């Protein structure tokens, strides 16, 4: 990389960092290229050499956040032996929470209130968003193939209106992160549904915690989250040490 390329890359990262600081202070809706340029001591036209519009910057921030979260989840899944499905999933969902609490601005950007007037380019943001979900799905699929996943009949025999699809037809289902060189498994509808149900449970708990809605009633939010994740995994047949 040339010196000029390094300087450009560093400036882009500084713009993103300044934008995150602005969102932390004033909320995502207040994001302004003019304010970012002023904080960095550069002209607004100068900033447009790096991002043509506020929407382009928002898209870059969203993709970065989704990919950073996915990187953390993929690393977590690789920390545990492949056949230890309960332990792999528990480690993954705990890291999901750790990441959310360590990056509240990024988490609320990708999962919080939509930014007025912003429309995400699905060809950029959807593949990035699917990466993290694919980590959870892969563990569930592998557990199902090994006979370790044992959901109740109400999940095995879904009504037709409850058979989920990936949200954007023109974008293929996510490729699973390679683990131990194993091929990517297909995702049965029932397993995809379980992944969706689990994701809503995880996401709901984290959003309530991030906005301090749980804390008045439950002081130890870590213990609360861990206990409910254990119950969630046990409910579909995944048990600690069962491998």
C-alpha cells in the first residue's frame, strides 16, 4: 500500500470514528457530514472525496458493524470443539451480548431505530447482516444432523404460513463460515425457524438491557441472560456436556 493509500485509509477510519462519536452523543438521526468535517478540521467538500453522501457513510458504518459482529461470532464458534454443540452455541450467544454491550452505538445503528430518509442498499448490507446469523444457523444445522437438536413437535411440523425464507430473494442464503474444512450444510426450514426464534429472544433481551429497561427489575443482567440462554438451548435438546 502506498503512502497516499494509507493516508486515505486513515482518513476514512477517522471519519467513521468521528461519526460514531457523533451518534453516541446525539443519536443516529443527528449524523451530519458538515458536523463531522468541522470536528475533523476539514472542509465539507473535502469530506465528500471520501463519502459522496451521508447515506454512503451510514452504509459503510452498517457494513462495518455487521462484519465486526460476525467476526466476533465466528471466532467464538471456533474456540469450542465442533461436536460440543451446547458449549459452542452458549459461547457464541455470550459473545453476541459482549459485543453488543461493548459497541452500543454500532448495535443500535444496525438494530435500532431507522434513520429517516435512509434506505440501505440490500446488496451491501444484507450479506453482511447474514454472516453473523449464519454462525448460529450452522451450529444448529450441525447439531440437527448429529441428532443432538431435539425441538418439540410444534417446531418440527410448522404451519405453512410459518415457514421462513431469507428476506431478499435475489441474494442467496448466507454461506456458512468454514469450520474444520467441513462443507456448508443446507438449512432445513424447521432449523431456520428455530434460529429465527432464538435470535428474537437474544435480540429482545439485549435491546431491553442496552436501554436500561431490565435493570430496575433485574440487577444481575449477566446472570439473567446466561440463565435464559441455558433454558433456550435446553428447550431444543442441547445440554451441557452432551457430546
